[in-house]
C-alpha cells in the first residue's frame, strides 16, 4: 500500500488514516511524544517550572493527538473543511508548544549538566532529541495539513 496525499478535498476516515499523508504521522507523533513524557517523568526534576512545562506539553499533545486520531478514524469530521482547518491549527499549535518545550529542556539540560549525574544527563539528552523529533513530525504534519486545507 502506498501512502497517498489527501489533496482532493477529502479527509480520510477509518483505516484510511493509516494510508494517507499527513495522517500517517499520528502514530510516530504519539511514539515520540510518549517517549518525551516517559523520559522526563522518570528523571530527577530539578527546576520544576521549566520541566513542568515540558511535562504539560508532552501529556497535552499526547492526549490531544490520540483523541484527534480517534475522531478522524471514527469519521466525526464528516469531510468538513472546518476540520481540515482545525487540523492545521492544532498541529501548528503543537509545533509551537513542542519547540518551546524542547528549547527549555535543552537549556535546563546544559545548565545542570554537572549537577545531574551521568545517568540523568543522558536521559535528559534523549528527551531533548525526542522532543525535537516530535517537533519535526508535528511541523511536517502542520505543513501537509495546510496543503490539504488549501485544496478543500
């Protein structure tokens, strides 16, 4: 099965979300966002405020992406152009959230490099990498959603 783009003015539903671009990106977004959530939660939370923001972003985007995927799979959008616009807006917001969380996490990781210990430092570095991978996935999804919205 080759992935196809949904540029004909239709939104996929059911298993169609597993074969169309950008909807095929839901699962990698969930995986990498979940990894950020797990790694930050398993780490020593030294400065609570910035890492609290990272946790909020990762949990919020994980839950919303899961719900968004379920709504699309169930066909709740009824092929409406408003849903295409909402898809673009949500993923654009997720990009901004994850970008700010990734920068905060990278700054905190570098700032507390010496005091964290090697294991916590490596966990934070992995969380930073996954946060930026999630940012990239949401960015690609937002761009492709904007293209799909344009053709509606």
